[in-house]
C-alpha cells in the first residue's frame, strides 16, 4: 500500500476532491501509483495490495459508483489475467488505468457535444451544485455561438455552486447566483434545467447533491424540462439486486460549526430524484430515457453488470 492511496482516500473523504468524475480520476491515479511502486513478489501479494487499496478508496465516499466501477474494472483485468509475472501485471494496471481515463474524457466531450444541441440561442439554464460535465456542456454551447444565461444555486452547506458561478463568469456567460431556497422564485424564468449526477439506479432514479430532488419537483410544477448529464458508468449495478444507493451522511459541523449543545443536526450529502421528473438523460450514447439505463449500460458496458 502506498502513501498516495491513503492520502487520496483522505482527500476524497474531506471533500478536498469534489465531483464524481474528479473523485474517480483521483482514485484511478492513486491505483496507478500503487502499481508503479509495488514491492509485491507475486500475483497474490499484488492483488492483496490492490484489494486493500480498493477497500480504502471505496470507504472514502459511499455514493460514488463511477469510482467503484473504474477500480473494479481495473482490478478485474489483473484477476482474470493468465500471467503470474508482477511486472506484466503492474504494467497492465498502469495501461488500463490510462485508457480508462482517456475514455472518460472522450465520454465527457461526447456528452457536451450532444447536450449543447439541446440549448437554443438565448436560453436561460438553471443548474445546481457543480458538475464538470455540466460546465463542459455549457462551455460547448457557448463555443457553438449560442448566447445563454445561467442561474445557479449556492448549494449549501459546502457552497459548490460558487465553483460553477466562477467558471461561468470566466466563460463570459451572464450568470445569476441565488440561495438554494430561492429556486422556486426563479423557475418560471428558465428554459431548461441541466444537472449532473453522482449515481444512477436500475430504476433510472438519479442520486445527486442534496436539493436536486426539490429542484426537480419545482421544474415539474413549472413544466420546465429537466435533463441530467452523466456518463453511463455512474450507473450502480448493485441496485439491480435490491440494494439502495447509500446516501452519505456528512459531519453536522459542515452545517453549523458552533451549533447549540443537544441540537440535532442532519447533513445528508445527496438525495434521490425519481425518474418521472427527468425529461432525459444525456450520456455518451445520446439522449435516453432514465428508465432505459440498464439496457443501454448492458449494450455499451456489459462488464458492469457482470462484476458486482
């Protein structure tokens, strides 16, 4: 086990690494470093190191199927390999991790290309929290010559919406920043809602930053189309077998650092948006219905359904 894995897991746990994609990328790179620095003498010892790293990284954040799918796939390549040579296995981890990262970037570019077509010139977009996939999509629409405006929430308690706001301003997009509880007041003025995802269940429900489900209900009430942009690998295969996607409970001190004694403070990091509120899921396969997620994942990434 390298120190890099421990440090990466701790940074993920402390929210120093934010966003499902960034968490997955950090974990993959930590696994690469482990492979490069391993002192294992045989395949069994090497696999033991990888499995220990897997457990530590998985424990750092409960609601991260993209990270879990990535690490599971990389380690499976080693498990299924017929070679016993550590040098070959180490190189296998490094090369497969690199390829996974390249594919992830290509998926994001494809999603941006597809999603930008849903934005018309002059559109007002509402978004919540921060998603690098969402901001890449908006940047692509801007690059395509579309004049757009963005309304984004602050996203308490960690204020990730400030990241979105800064990125939009830097892109030259007219941006309005609001408190989360003002969402209903602005919903009537938007053309569509574009949100990211941390996880997608087998029913097509979307797990995303706390407050997302409220925004979805408001959009439904206002008859505004809500799109979720996400890589298909955020699908959680464990939900196929009756498991619920775990909702991470963060430290209450994030909500109120000096709260009165004996006051109960809850701090769920995510909530679940039912598929019925989602107009479409924009992914690397195109714009699909959330309910078709299992079929589409099976077609493009069949290995996800085999290794749970």
